[in-house]
C-alpha cells in the first residue's frame, strides 16, 4: 500500500476513534452510546475496505494529491483537540461530528471505492459503505437526542454546504 492510501486509511481510523471516544464519553445513555458507536463502526468499515483495496491495487482512479490529505489531517487534528476537552458538551460533540462529516473525507472515500471491482463480498461491502448518508444520520441523531435548535440548524447548514460542494 502506498503512502497516500495509508494516509487515507489513517484518516478513516481517526474519524472512527473520535466517534468511539464520544460513545465512551456520553455512554451513560445507552441509545446515545449506540448512536456514536454506529457512527464509528461506519468509519472502521471504510478504513478496512479502503486498506484492502489499496493493498490489493483494486483502486482504479487516481489517488488525491498530498495537499487535500494534509488539509484533512490538519482539520482532524483540530477536531481531535476539541473532542478531548474535559468539559465537552453533547452539543459540541455534534458540532465536531458535523465538521467531520462535511469535510471531504467521505467524498474521497466514495471516489476511490466507488469504481472498485472484485468478488461478490467486496462488492457487497462497497454497496453497504457507499449507501450511507453520514450527515443525514447525524442530523437525525441530533433531533432524536434533543440537541439544541442552534446546533441542529448548524448541522443542516453544513449538510447544505456539503451538498453544494459535491454538485
């Protein structure tokens, strides 16, 4: 696996770690713990499939340049720093997740894994991981767990920005 692919896998793992830490931090409410856990598992699946495809040279498209990967890594560093604050509120956790979800990490993953060909198992995993709207899941979670109207509105705004950027 080349360094670019390794860096992309690392970003997916870092996203998973943030969500897993939220599951631990806000674990007093079982449904909320499950929500964060599910979000983290999605990124673990991304990391595994991307790593496998990269190792097996199944990625057909060109990998991104170092600049967008470096920018994502810098963004994630800032999000990780904010996520580690001892007085982190649930609203702030949702905002951090919103910034993560509205970053280009999911679109890069989709661009690389979307064209992959392989065994029926690989194709099924590809379909499972590409068919998820992470930002919409986050917005539904914010409403379900009664996150403030201001935070929920910010998530909707980030979703719109994400949609415009991908169009």
